[in-house]
C-alpha cells in the first residue's frame, strides 16, 4: 500500500546499508561506492516499479479504498509515491 511502501523502501535501503556497513566505513567516498549504487539500482529498478505497477493495477487496494480508480488519483500523489520509493 502507498502508506507503507515508503517505510518498506527505507527498510530495504537501511538493511542493505547495515549489511555493507563495515565496508562503507573504509570507503573514502561512501556515496560513490559500489554498495550505494547497487542499493539505488535495486530501489529504482525493482522496488519502485513494482509499487507503481500495483498502484496502477489496483488503486483501490493500494490507497486503502480512497481512490476508486487510477484516474481519480492526483498525478502529484503518483509522482511523489514513485520518488519517495527511491529516495
């Protein structure tokens, strides 16, 4: 659901950061490390698109029955949802 996908994305990103924590401490530029890139790719190419697909296919279920169909949702809600799943 839209309301919990952001927290799941945070959990995935934080879990991957903890898993690579000791190696990230040794990096001079952690935001340019392989681990950071892999985490961003996972969130951007796998997690966010699956959430967006579910939002488009099942808008009522994803929004806890607030939106009757995809057209009834504000486009900024959909855009914000996609962005927050990656950031």
